[in-house]
């Protein structure tokens, strides 16, 4: 990245704030911080209510109930809110959308705030309800990402109390299917994309990362989430003829050749490919929707069929195209008596690092320092999974990882560090205030 460009963007964005001290907060920002601190008991009560509502992606009633809870908060903040339903055949609950426009002439950046209402825990999941335990709180979706949703609400409330919300144009979307995105994606993410096209900056409140040393990290880049599938055919024959000119190598050795060549020849930063399922036999059946399959075969038969499917993650579209071409070339060099083809899929596009993203991060990092909340660092893209912000990352500047701090996501032991609600709501309020001025 060109640091000179970033420095110039940063100086234009934050160095000229009227009334702001180089080492502290303006009086208006001090009021925001005080408001967040005073409201923490209320914020945790809101979080508890949301956590105790099961909102697994396929529990549509629960997703809508959590949406109703947060909708009331946004209504009270003067947002125009709407529940956007999905077509019945998509089997998804829909999304909560809220908008609020600046009073008078628009001066600063138009913001899009992104959260999600659903969790991975469906009605029959063995998960703990809201349960405070010392310095942690357990619960379904408590950190992924109902804690992030509450941070959005509290940051907006702090701006309202300080008189800063009237200066801002802000859109909010809480999707109802982030954990299992509805198909087709063009429909399930149409409102998210439309809001992004009306905004200048997207801020996503997926969980903030904190390492074992207490260092805290936000994200300007996230890798794509995609996959690959290799289909193999071979000559069936007696196993005694394997490796021969007539018998050939069979589907098993061809599958092994391909995945080992991937391992040996495709090693580069920000690229991973994991074999999730491999089937080889005389008969092979695979259900891609359910991600399950069966294979039958005998020891004394060269297997004629095979399938290999796995995960593929990359940071940029250039890397995607280059790696896909290389994988296709590897697959084409079949062993004797075999042939194979490879296909690719992309569920989440990459959020590539950009100077614009870094400039927004710098505003956030300075806000944290000015508030006395310590240093924020950039996390490596490989430390995060995929998220909704990636569907709009090509359209505007983006920053992610602004949500609650916790652990055990997607597991029955998911937990939240409750002090992160206060810390990150203060950071978010100051960031949004500075961006919208």
C-alpha cells in the first residue's frame, strides 16, 4: 500500500476537526463516552433479551422477534425502519433496515452499519441461555453477533444525546441470514447492496479480536469464502492390473495426485484450500446441498469414480483467478487411465485491503487512543471467516471487527467479555461522529 496516499487521506479526514485535541476528545465526544458508560446496565439488559430469543437462521419466528426488539430501539432514535421479507421459496426470515438522514446540508461521510440477527443455534441446539459467570457472559449468539448489534444501538444513542446524530446520514441493516445466506444471493443481499450504493463508508460489527496478550484488532481485509469440486473417472478393472498400461491408476491415485499437487505447488500468502470430503469407489453418490455422500467398492477392484470437494479462500479477485487457473492446470494432467475436471464456487467475495479502508481504520485507531482505550491494530485476513461486509466491499470503504469481544463462536460455549460493550460503543460513537462531520 502507498502509505503517502493513506497519510494524505487521514490528514484530510481527521486532522481538522474543530475543537478536537490532538491527544483527547472534544466536549461533545466526552459526552458521548459518558452516555455510553451510564447506559451499560440498560445495554446489557437489551443484550440479555436478545440472547434469550432463539434466532437460528431457520427459526424465522425467532429471527423476526429479535428484529422487532432492535427495531424498537432504532425507531426511538428517529430512524425510519422497515422489515424486508424474502420470497417464501428462499426459506429465510428477512432483514431489518433503518435509515436516518442529516438535517440540513450533508457535510460528512454517509455511513452504512452492518449487523445480523441470526445465529448458528437452531431451536434444538444444546446451548446455554444468558448466563453471567464472573468476567464472562455465556449465551447463544452473545458475541456473534448480538453484542455487536447492541454496540451499534448504544453508539447511536450516545451520538443522539450529544446532538451529533442530526448531523449524520446513517443506514443500518441487520440481516436475518448471515450464518446461512439465502439463495439466490442476488436477492438475499439486494437491500445490502442498494444501501451501500447510497453510502460512503461501511462499518461492520462482527466481533473484535483480542489476543492472549490483550492486544485488540480490527479488520480492513477479509478473505473470500468459496470452494472447489473435483470429479474423477477412471477405468474399472482387477486390482492386480493397477499401474499398468491397461488398468491404469484408478480414481484413488488420481485424487491423491491432485490434492498433493495442490499442497506442493500452491503455497502463497492469504491462500488456503482444505479438502472437506473425498469419496472414491466403484459407486459414488454426493449431495452438495447436504454436504454428504456414500461410496462403495472392493479391495480387488480398481475404483472408477471419485469426488473431492473442499474450501478455497483468497484475498483478491486477481489471486482467485490465478489460483483457479493453476488448479485447473494441475487437474488436467491426469494419470494413465483417468480423467478429471474441476469446478469452483464463491459464496462470499473477498474484501481486499485498500488505502481507503486503511484511512478509515486510522480514524478508528486515533479515536481509541483519544478516548484512553488503548491501541487498535490490524488483524491478518487469515484470522477471520467471511461476513456480510464482503458483499459490498467493492463499492465503498470498509472496516470490520468493531463488535463485541468474546470467544467460542459457533459452539455451545460461546461467551462475551461484557466490558467490551462499553469500550467498543465509545470507540464506535467517536468514529461515526468524526466520519460524519
